[in-house]
């Protein structure tokens, strides 16, 4: 029991060193993360600068500036998406058919369908259906068609080869709008990867800075507080021991 007590007193006497050790470990780890995170950020920036991408003039922000940050990459991605939707009538890659319909067929605005009476509706339940039960979103009335950025009606498409327009060899003609949407998806995905790289590297830098702050708090605050706590505990124990010794000391006999 006495050995255990001596060990406890020894541990209490030197426990203030633990926050210093932990603090320096935090500072070292934080500095490493900060350096590596900043290096990763610079690598992503240099990689995207090599592509020499300029933010479109009609982007929501940073128009005309070179893409070198997450915010600018996001702005250019939004601009590309806007261009794509204006070209396709509001349709994305997965919503476009693989083949072009014969000339004279047009696409309605995305979310709009033909009715059995020849009008248009946004209510799928009221839409006219094709032979497979799908709502019809194509028309031969150019005035009802979706318009591209130049005001021209958007050409129609289909995934059924038997309904597609054919070339001189009788092969179905591929839908050029689907190729446009596919290219758009690739570009936006690439910009999205850059955005992710920027944000992850910034997160690592922020976490590294946080660890450094926590390490300094351990060294300059927790360690002194722990040290003075051990000093107070030692003083309290000495006082207790002295008090106990005084109580056990024999008293001198009283004279009559």
C-alpha cells in the first residue's frame, strides 16, 4: 500500500508533463496536416490552371476570370449546365433519346406533355401516351416546342430505332443533343472533382490549424494549470500530515 502511495504521489508530481507531451504531438500533427493540405490545394490549383478554363460571361459569378478555386469551378459548372439546358430544352443526358426523330418533330419543354386533344399539360396523368404507355413529349407543332438559346425549336428524339431518322445507308441518326449533354456531364464532373479537391484540402488545412491551437492550449494553459494543481495538492497534503502529527503529539502534564 505504501509503494502504491509513493507511486501515486510521484505520478501526481510529474503529471503536468503529460499535457506538454500531448500538446507537442498535436502541434506536430497539425503542422504536418497543414503543410500537406496546402500542398494538395496547390496541386489541384496548378492542375486546373493547366486547362486554362475561363468562367463564362453569363456565369452567376466570376465572369471572365480564370478558374483557380472551388468557387470559380462551381460558377463555371453552373454556366455549363445552363448552356446545356438551354440547348436541349431543359433535358439532361439520361432524359434524352439516343436517336433523332425525322425532320419536323420537336421536343416540348421538359415537364410538358401532349394531351389527347392536341394541347399541352404539365400533369402526367392527363398526358397522351405512346404505345408503351409513356407520356408523349414530342410534337410536330413548332409553336409548342421548347426553344434553344437562339429561339429555334428543339429537334425531337427517340430511343426507338424504328422511329428514328435514317442516313443515306439506312442507319438511325444519332441524337446530337445527347452528345452535347454527355460532354456537358463530363465537363461538370471534372469541375466537380476539382471542387472536391479544393474543399478536402481546405478541410485538412483547417483541421491542422485546429490541432495546432489545441496543442498550444495544452502546452501553455493545461500544463501550468496541472502543475499548480499538483503544488496545491502537495501543500494540502503537507498541512494534513502536520495536523495529524500535532494531534498525535503527547501533551505535557498539568501542575496543580
